[in-house]
C-alpha cells in the first residue's frame, strides 16, 4: 500500500526534494480510530493473539577497555593491555580482563585512581506498548499483580522508563524509553503534549457538564480541564466520548467525569502527542520505534518547549521560560498547551477575570494542538509501521503478524 504525500498548503509538491521532506499521512487501516472502538472492531481484532518472544534487535557493540584508555591518553593499546594483565586496572571495582568491553557509566580505575574517559552514550530506544486492562505500571508490585514490565523485552543497559502511567483498568497506548530525559520531557506538564482518550461513561453528558469540564473542575490535587470533548455515540445508558487532556495526574480523566456525576466504565488511550496507537499492535504487544520516529518524537518535544514558544507579558515584554509559574500548580495548568506565561505576569488560566493579563484558555480553537491524523504532518510511528509491512512482504506470510510488530525497528 502506498502512502500519499501531502504538502502543508494542500497543493502538489514542487520538486523531489520537497516531496522527501513531507511526512506520509496515515490511512484508516494504519491506526486505531475512535470509530473502531465504538463499533466494536477494536475488540474483535484482538481475539486469540499469540505473543512472540520478548527479543530486541541487538545494538552496536561497546568499545573495548584498552582502546578507550588509549584514546584517553593513558598510553598505547599494547601498554594498556599490559596494565590489564598486571591487574592494575579495574572496572566497577572488579579486576579488568583482556578484551573487556565497557559502557557509559562504568567506573574505570588505573592503579586505584579513577580516570576520566569519553564514550558515546547508547542510542535512545523507544517502544510503544498496547496495555491491556489488569496490568499495573510498576517494576515491583507488593500485591504481585501483573505488571507491564513483565511483557517488555530485556534492556541490556539501564532500564525502561515509562512515559507516564495508566491505571489498572485503563487500556491503550503506553510509551517506554531507555532515556530518562526523553521520558521526563514527554510527560512534563510544561510541554503540554496532548493525550487523547476514548472514554465510555454511564449516562449522557449535557451541555452544562461539558462546559464545566472544558472550563475546569476542582479536584483534590488542583484544577483540571479537558482540552476538547467530542460525542462518540453508544448504546443505551453507555455513551462514548473522545476527550483530550494535556497532563497525566493519577486517574485524572476518571475523577473529572466522576466530579460531574458520571462513572467511567471503560477508558482507552489512543494517542499521546503525535504518537497514535497502531492498528496492528495487539493487546500485550509492543513495537520498537525506528530511528526516524524517535527523532520525530524528540522534535515534537522541542516544538512544545516553552523556549520555542515565547509568550508576551502584560508589560509587552517577552518571557520564553514561564519560570515564575513553575511552583504554582493552578497557573501552570491554566497555561499548558501552546500558551506559556512568564514571571509575575502569569494569568489565572481558567478564566478571563485578570484584566487581560492571561493567555487564552487552552481549549480555545486556535490554541489546541492539531490532530496528527488530520494534517499533512502525519503521525509518529508511520515509518516503523512501513518497515513492518515490508518485512511481512519479504517473509511471504511466514510467522505471525505480531512478530512483525516487534521487529519493526531497523537498527544500524
């Protein structure tokens, strides 16, 4: 299946170079759509799925100790090998051996004295996981409940950092990264990356309740608001809605809807920023993102950075950081998304009662982040899914479809 390339202005690309810069727009079969969940196709496609082994593609080998020491100016490689044989070099307080490889973070000592050396950090790895209900997002659960980390592949250096959490009964897209910095940036409120959920509630929301959720409701840990609410249909007393939110406090979506008198019977996260839950990713399965998708994920964080979106203060100046609001929870929530106020001029966020010194509400149409499925910018994960399709064609039907989802990434 060929992906169409659409330029930002809606016209045709002028040349091949311009065409290469465009990102493929996904077709309906690529990702989980909200209509798939409401119609029941989302559940039908997950029946009796056999999950393959938890194996990651290997990374490049780490450099050898004697080579790193020589590059650090300690002597020649032969001299370093001789020091290793004499037992004068240790790694992490253990005697080194010939041919030993080291990695970022290892402590190397020569004659008992630590030395400084340079070594390239391992490339960042990111996986998208389709979390089923009944799993908790923790490395160690005192109640011995199933955890998402039990199904993830082994990371030989470091450990997987979850990008936020989903509670026990929440399903859908959950991202993991080997980089703690990237994971923290993806979930930090100051970047305001949108999370999109399909939520089924008991009873229909009336106009006043919707407006209250958009304006903000007071929870135990502060003010919270939806960026948007869209009707999704449903049968009987069960009604589906598609909602977006720009932060990830504990059980926030459920508590917000409960505050207006509606219990949540099902909650599925279908998008995190520009990363959409792939349609071929079954419950309990994961897919490693390719290099281009990881770079796109980093660019999405940089684009959402306050430093990239300077906001005007009340005195007409410009403040790019919003540092004055960092310790004010309510102000930060009011200014999330594409609006960042700085210093003492930061507004109250949820209303316009501060004399015009606030930025517009985050759910205003001109401030909402665009839906990646409705723009020419496309969505993150398209490259990994394309590689998955190519591998399936090359295998000529050998192996299960789930295997391809886990071999989607191509590493140098």
